């Protein structure tokens, strides 16, 4: 059996907080306990929200936490052609359609319909552009209208032709229910890819066998399983851990500046104290 590969894949749209530290430490310890490999990947596909400063600060925080990871770190912004190629594969299968809708078009359409099916991320895309005729589509593309590419989920499910499953150590065996996300955006208008596509492609390319991440991404996995099946990638095992909350029971967010690792460090917290708070075995760690 090959060795287990885990990863921590932050988006450098802000600084790490305690919740990220818990996730990164859990993935790292899992790799150490199983004699596996631990990778760090910087998910910086969105140039308007990601910065190099945040990425550098994240790596510094991870080293401070006592983690070690394989080099080189993969920066998604340097591999956009991999995601374009994967979108091309889906497109060749006839599973993507251009979507010209703006956010407000979608909201208007949903309002007019009176009632829209809801998924885990709010109302589902009502399928406006999926219903365009071939001539309308060609005409709109010819005008150079900006467009995203969406997955035609019904077609994708029909092509796969079988139920998809995944194993989740925290939640047990799962059957994929991609209808919770509907016709998801696979390539955004502005960046030509999406979180969902890039994460699935990279986990496949990097041979990630075990994904340790927060429960907030649990529902995205329904779609990730579909993308894995369509792209011929293996299904990793998932470990969607509960999210840390503050004293009022609210999820920690990047905007809570007081809880960033940086500010806690500055206030005198040591990495060892944090690891002890999380109840992690000390012998895996090196002091930065
Ligand atoms: N980049 C994502 C985030 O920071 C996490 C991706 C993942 O673990 O699959 O929320």
C-alpha cells in the first residue's frame, strides 16, 4: 500500500485563526501517526482576494505551529492551465454550458419564480442559461459577453450512471447528493476556474489520499465526488472535523482579528500551549 498523503490548503485571503491551526495540526498529526506525507497548498486562484503577504504570513504561522511540509509548496495561481485543461475535459464530454447571468439576474429570476429549490449554499441556480437554444448561445458568445461555465448536473449524473460514495471518518459512509449544489460554477467569469475544480484537480494531481478539513466544506464534497468521477480521479477518504467556535458558540472567521494566530502570538501565546489546548501529542512537533 502506498503511503497516506494529507494536505492543508488555505486560501490566502486573510490570516490564519485558531480554527485553521486546529485543521492544519490535525492533518499534520494524522500524517505523522500513519507515517504519511503532509503537503501545504496555497489556494490563491482569486487575485482580487488573495495576497502574497497573506500567503507568506500563513507559511510563517504554520512553521511557528511546529509543522513541517514537503517542498515546493504548490501555489494554485501558478497552475491555472491544469484547471483549464480539466474544464476542457468536462466540456468535451458536453457537460458544461456558458452562463451569462449576473448575480442580480439570478436573484431576479428566483424572485419571479416565487419559489426556488434551496441547496446547502442558498437558492440553486435556476437553470436560465441551460435552457438557451444553441442559436441563442452562439449569438451571445459571438458578442463576447462575459460568461462562467456551469456543470449540467443532470447530464453529468446520467453519464456517471451510478451512485457515488465516500468515506468520512467523522460522519460515516456517505452517498453523494450533488443536487444540493445544483449546476455549480466550474469556471468563473473572471478567473476561468473555481474553488471546486481547482481543489479536485490538485488533490488528484498531488495524490492526496486523505482530506482533513472543516465541516463547513462537507457539502462541497457531494460535488467534488462528481468531479472526481468525471475526471477519472480516485476518491480520497474525508475527515470533516467539527469547527471551533468562540465562547458564544459562533464559528471563528478570518475577519475576527483578535483570534488570528499572529495576534495571539503577539499576545504571548506559545505554539506548545495551543497544541496542548488541542490535546495533540508533542513528539511530532519542532519548535520554529
Ligand atoms: N482553500 C479552502 C479554504 O481555505 C480549503 C480547501 C480544502 O481544504 O478543500 O477554505
